[in-house]
């Protein structure tokens, strides 16, 4: 299980790098074609393009950095894995703009 958790943490680190660099095409390609995202207080998003656009919009609105902290990882059978994590979006001045799970 430790190896799985390390892989997930590495993926979150890569996600953060792509987000802070503004590479939303590469960021969206981390997701599968049929992915779904359940953003807080908004309708479900589906597909890479939609997910890339939402993160690009967040970045453009001033959320310039993102930190994700994994709290739980596991398997759900077959090749399905899951991760429960907390996140924080930061403004350019380093202040926390939004946080959640």
C-alpha cells in the first residue's frame, strides 16, 4: 500500500507543477477521456476539456498555487484506486484562498 500512496503523492506533485506553470493541456491529459469532476458548489464536469478549462479559470481568477495532502489511499478492485485528499488553493501573496477535501 505504501508504494500506491507514493505513486499518488507523486501524481499530485506533478499536478501541482502543471497547475502552477499554467500547462492546462498537460494537466487535463492526466485525466481519462471519460473522467468526471465534482467541484464544490458547481455542476459535475465531464471530460478532459471541461476539466482543463475549470482549472485554467481558477488559475486566471487568482488561485495561483494548489497544495493537495493525501489522507487515505486504497484499491477498489481490478485496476481502480482511490485517494482521499485535502486541498488548498493559494493566492499570489501566499494567502489561502480556498480549502476543502
